[in-house]
C-alpha cells in the first residue's frame, strides 16, 4: 500500500461501499484523513448517485427494514440507536441521511451507513394564542438547501376545534417551523398562503402516509387533495428550502379531469402520479424543474389479474441502465416496469412486512454529529479522568500516611 500513488488509492476508495470505508479508516492515519476529508465525502456521494451504486430501500411499517437495491432479495431489520419499538417513523431521506420521528417532540437525523445520529432540539407545537383548539395532523419534510449546504427539517402542524369531529381544521392557520442543521435551531415561518388551511384530508393522508414531503429541485412537495364542493381541484404544494417560502408548482395535463394526484421522485426529478379510479395510473416526470412544458409521461399501468386494483402506486428508482423502473404497488408489493416492452414483473423480497411504505436512500459518509455534544462529552470524560487521577493520588497519600504511622 505504501508504494501505491495516493491518487490510485483514492480512486480505489471511491469505488467502495460506505461500510467498507468506515472499516478502512483504521488502516492508517493517511487513509483515515482521506476518508474523513469533506471533498472525498462529497465526491464519493456524487459518484454513488451518478453510477446508481450504494443504493438501499427502507421499508416503513410497524418496524423499519432495509433492502440492498442491487440484490432486492431480503429485508433486514434496520438497527438504529433511537429505536422506540413500533413508534418510530422515517419521514424523509437525503444524501444518505434519514429523518426520524419518534414523537412529535422527539425528532432525529440518522446515517445508517455510519450509524451516527443527531437529536433535534425540542420545539413545542403552540396553538394560536387565545383560541380553544388542539393540535391535529402534522406534516413533515426533510431535504438539503444546496446553496448553503444545509440540511433542513420542515414541520407543519394543523389545529382543530375541540369539537371538530372530522378533524379537517379549516379555522386556523398552520404552525410552520424549519429546523436548520447548521444553526441547530428552529425558525417559525410566518408568511403562509391561504390554501394551506385545506391541505389535510383525513382518508387521503392517513391511508397512504402522504404527509411526508417529496424532495425534488431543492423543494419539498405535497398534494392538496381535491375539494369539489369548494371548487378546488388537485394541486401540488411546494416549499422551497432555500428561500423558505411556499411556491406554486405547475402540473402536467393528465388524460382526463377525474383523477387522484400523488407525487414522487426519480433521481431528483419530480414525478406526478395520476390515478384514474384505481383502474389505471400514469406516471409523469418533470425533466426541468419548474417548467410546465418539461412534463413528460414516463409510463402507464393498467390493473391486471395479479393486481386487480391500483389503490396506490409509487415510482422508486431506475435500474442500473435505465431500461426499467421499480414500482411500489398498493403498499404491499414491488414490480419492475420495462419501459420498452411496457410490461411489469413482480419482485419478491423475503422478510418484508405485509404492508409498508418504501423509500430509496443512498449510502454516504455525510457527518451529522453535534460538535457541541462531542465537546461536552470530551470535557466530561476529561473531568472523570481527573477525578480518577485525584482519587488515585489521595489513595496513595492515604496509604503513605498509614505506613508512617
């Protein structure tokens, strides 16, 4: 190894999975220094994204499971230090980091490849002052502000009247807060669009866990369900993580007006999923973010004997050579869709839960440790060591005096 040029070693390391790199940090100080270098971490992540390597799928049910994308054979329980039984939800992923909700007050970021985690500071959900209401449904989102290289968590809390039976909550503004990893603090967003009051619809959001924001183009996306009685149709709602403002997102011209809209993402491109009465589904891709004319229909799926109803469909990832797309169907199964042959083939994954939500994440070395916490732990360790040394000295002196006496 000592005779190999450093650029050759670097090129070899770029091609390795994250778990191997974590082990190889103990080979030597130069290797450890290289693998911990921010430029190496960034370039390794970019290479993984470009080559579609180091990809995994997280299955979100009563418990969390991980599946290697290249194999797609076995679901392994995700072991993480913040495990709280069946209560933990993963509500977003970005550059190998997962955002966890343990409770409404207990949120955390976790890198499953390095097993590093970071608890977010507690931020209370405060009802409007002077109003008799209660906290209702809470929307979450997680992503990166590319311009500032900052990772952010968005929380939108809805409020209901205490006697509101359906929990729709038209009466109050949402409380919207953004957490910044760089600042390690929450900030309240006060500029809210009027339509935000109509974001929540009971069956739409609870049935398929649609409260998680979809990240594309540096913007988190949700769908505001149609409300025919109010003259409101499907609408994609976006929150720009850079400007921290809500934005209008253009929609594709679907085949007809009677459809249920959902959103997804394929390799950073926003997808619109148009479901026509659970009989057929079209998946559109926005190739240039924010440009309405760049919407292009990627695929169309019809119900079959094996899939007698299409209640839910979500695109997850392209295959290695982009000839197929992996789909999650009805929160119960996976299928490869061949873009040329326009046919589907089921994928069976052993050990997966009966029902789940799926999300793709890439293995990375992105650090998220709280430096203040590490410094405090180091100071505590130093204090403990000083106390041990002091106790040893006192014991020695005590024994010495006993000998003299």
